[in-house]
């Protein structure tokens, strides 16, 4: 398992799994987010989806969830959700 300095908790820990997300954003998550913070996001993701009543047939909902994920993980907003 790779070790990263996590963008969220700022500790050195094991990296999130390589296939946590696809594309350039997935690579970034693997390089900058620890497995523990990724697991926390997966729990928070359900709450965000339910509270905002996101519909994944709507591309805007996918964009909104991606924005919340990047904010939660401390990744900033410069990488679009489709990357």
C-alpha cells in the first residue's frame, strides 16, 4: 500500500485504493487522500446524496456531488468531476 500525506487530515497514512474514482481525479485521490479519509467520505457521500436529493440521471447532480467530495477531501475545485 502506498503512503501519502493526506490532503484532508494532513497525516502520513496508507493511500486510498487506486480505483477509488476514475480518471485524473481518481489518480489525484490515490496520490493525496488516505484510506481512512476516503472511507469517511463514502459515509458522508450518502448523507450528501440524501440531503440534497441528488438525481444521478441529471449531470448537474453529479457535478454537485463531485464538488462536495473535493471540498470534503481538501482537493480544491480545479479538477472537474468528469476527469
